[in-house]
């Protein structure tokens, strides 16, 4: 048995959801814990009826993103293995804090970080990161 702490990974799947694995804590706007998961698929096409979770809508809506080149802000990596907190912002992106490893669709580790904002409307020109396109695009989604 390894004494190394488990990694929290956020895989950006090709034409599909974020697959988050590890210690995950979902937050409401008041930062009260809502749900703890070991693994979750989170919508990034903006069409799921189960936001922030994926319901497979990307397959029918024609969402496309190869997810091989991921460039954006992701904070400094954390020295500690701590849970990833994910806060779905009302009508906006996923605000992610905690120790995480962002993985591209071909399995390459793109970055390790401690804070980022991920697009969940499907409109960002800088996927998987948010660029504010949800505002102009009229994206509507509750916090949880």
C-alpha cells in the first residue's frame, strides 16, 4: 500500500464532460458543503438538464472540443493533498480550489494547480477555462 497521497484529477474528455476523481467537495454559494463524491462527470457543454452534472446531452448537441491543448490560469500547485472544492457559480463557470491535476483527453498532465475557473456553458474560446462567454451567451444554470 502506497503512503503517497491520492491525486485529485480533472480530466477534460474529448467532446464530453469533465471527469473529476479524488476527494471532491461541492459547495453552494454560501460555501456550505453540499455533496461529497469519489468520482463525478460534470457538464461542460452547457446543455445538461442535471447541471452541474453531465447527463449525456453533449452527444446530441454536437459539442466539440478535442481537449488536447489546455492553456489558462490554474494557480500554484499545493504541497498538500487536500480535497478539491467545486463551486458551480449561478449562470456561470465552475470555480475550483484545492489540489488538482488537470489532464488532457490524451491522458497527459497539463498542469497541477490550486485554483481555476472552468467553463460549463460550452461557449468559451479558451476551453476548458472560462473566458466570460457565458455572460454574452445567456447561459442559465443554478448553483446546485
